[in-house]
C-alpha cells in the first residue's frame, strides 16, 4: 500500500529525480521518500553527455563510479570539427579541437533509458517508494509548517499524499513551476533542437589514414562528444553504447531553422548537406526522432523556505553546447539536500530563510554566468580560430572556478555563498567583456573575409596551455586563485588582439581591466 504521509515527495522519476532520491536516501536513511513518475517505463531521452562537475557528483557524492564505468561510456572530453563555407570538407581535412589523452577528471556518456531504469531499481531496493504510471494533481503548497498535499492517480487506484518537503523533478513538464508561474522564457537566446538515435554509425576511431588517428595520439574520438560547428548552429554525435549514437542539431532561431527539420525527412536532408557528418551516417539506420522548438528558459525561484524546490529541467535550462544540464542537477540536488539537513538539525526559521535566499541567488548567478557563454555568440561557432579563442577561455575558467569549487564543496558553505553572490557582478562583467571582444574579432574576420581561413588542416589539443589540471579541487589562497585567473584572462586577451592585428598592449593587463564592464565596441 502506498504511504499517505511522506517526509519528502519527488515529482518525476527521470535523471534529476532519481539522483535526488539516491542522494536523499544516502544522506537521510531515516526519512521516508516517495517518487512519482507519470511514465510506466523509461525511454530514450536527450541529454546523454555529462561534464566534469557531474562526473565528480556521480562518483564522489553518489558512489556510482563502478556502475558508470561498467555500463556506460567514459567520455573523452568535448571535440570540435570545422568545415568549409560550402559544408563539403572531408572529415580528415577538417581542423579539430580535441583531447589527445583521456581526461584526468572523469565524465560520462549516458544511455539515459538504461541509467534511469537502473537507478529506479537501485532506489527501490534502498527503500524509496516508487510509483510509476502515476499522475499528480491538485497540488497544494503549504505556506506554514503544515505539509504539502497532492493527489495521485494510477490506472488502478487513487490516493492523497501529504509530504513535509516537495521537490519538482518533472523535467520540462515543470509541474510546480508552471502552477506557481515561475517559468521565464529567454527571448534573447532562442534555440531549437532536433535529434535522433542511429544504429550502425561509422566509428570515428575507424575513419581516415593512420596519420589522422595518430593526430590524437591514438585516443578515442568516438567516446568524445563531437561537435561539427557552423555559423549559427552545430551538430552533435554522442555514443550511447550497443552500436547506437545520438545525433542532433542545435540552431538559433531565427536563422536557418525551419520546422520541417523536426520531421524525419527534413532532419535527414539537412544532415545530408554536411559532407563530413553525413559520411558517418551513410550506412546508419535512424531509430527515432525528437525535438524541442524552444530550448532555453529560466525560473524566478529555485527554492522556497516553505520546504519546496526545483531541480533539473523542472527549474531552468541554458544551452547544451558545453553539456551543462546535469551540472545544474548536481548543484540543485546538493543545495536542496543541504537545506533539508539544516531543517532536520532544528535550525531556526530565520537561518533557513537566509540559506534559501543565498542558494536562490547563487543559482541565478550560475544560470546567468552560463548564459553569457552563449548569448550572441552562436554565429562565431563556424570559425576554428574563433572557437579556439573562446574555448581557451571557457575551458580553463570552468576548471579553475566552477569545477574546483564543486570538488571542495564550497557551494555548501554559507559564507562562501554569501561571498560569491557579493562578487558576482565582476564575474558577469568579465564574461560580458569577453563576449564583446569575441564579437569584435568575428566582425573583423568577416570584414576581411578570413572567417573560414583556419578551418582546414589545423589541430589544437583541447588542454593546450593548461598544465595544472591535476591541481583542480585543491584549496587555494585568494592570491593563488586570482593569479591563475589573471593568467587565463590575459592569455585570451592577447590571442584576441593577435587575430585583430592590434597586439600593441603591454601585458599583463591588470585584473581590474577584465572585471570592470567595458563600453561596447
């Protein structure tokens, strides 16, 4: 018989909900947790690629390292290929950015359907009350110390539930967010996506002559998340195992996007126009297709002092280019668990209110920082020189700031949260300044008709110039932190000026130059 009273109810049994349930059960084994999923079984879902914050969360926090290594694919980083303007360059001639050895910090390519099925089983065995094929309605949030209430209906029964905490992990259905009018569309960054699973895709590790394979020192391109990059859009290839590869298109709207791309014929015809990508698909069979007409959205609120919260796509979504979606799940699940821990310890209502406020502000900051990596920058993706410039800022910044903080659990320290929120504007200023700089370089390359000049025959090691990867996650003094950030920023500024042909500055520039918002060029 289902429980009518729960300590914690999770709406949604997908990736975010299952990871939340596992974390709660491991952290609070004495609490009753129920998970309610409207589907009766898991299915193919987009969002297979993770990056290093998620990898650390799955291994260190949830103890899933052995399971993931055995049943999924250890990822060989992000990889980027660049084409000629006519989109007809052979793959082996394309310029490339990618790793030449397995990354020191692990991430994974996930078969989402298998992972969610396996997590559901693990969670049930661990005492989570799982209800598949259950529809939640009549949701009534509490505004005081009384429990939240909702109704649950399956094909065979109907019952009412009360829960002290309520967590919305219902994905884009966003049950709670829609009811409370929390969703905020982002009209200034409009993206659409279409994707499919293919069987018998040509293995990237079997393409080309030996010289092409040795360019990456014999490591696996196939296990990377591969991006074929074009002005205004990109095409992904992500291996899922069992001879299945996820292939998708993400594109700005307006632009080249047409709704016919969401249909099988339109999707395949568009891929067929790209010689390199299509060369991997000529013998492949399309198994299924999915699409989103609107990818990006935000939320007005992630967490409430009234003991509810959002996680994963029930909350917000930025952009899939650097695969950050599951990083946000890790952060939101951690912050929610932290709030529940403090409430369980009997902290005061005022303290919990302050913690909720800081956690909300931090997630809004993280969301906006992520958005500034992509907004108004899709048009430069088609240039090897430009994306190399951008990558060599974004990659070391992600490791030095976000990954290092997560590995040290600094986001669970209230003083650290308060400091990050207080200092967020200089960080956002720096991201805006570099965005303007990259757009300036793009205009210069287009005006001089050199936008595509580097797209053939070049290779860049993805970790070039970043010799300190094994130090990530170790404590640093503020001086050490800002010294390295200073080096990262100056390197990017100098490379940008070289592309502009105006490299007359005296380096290094002071850190304040980057952290103070510069006038638009």
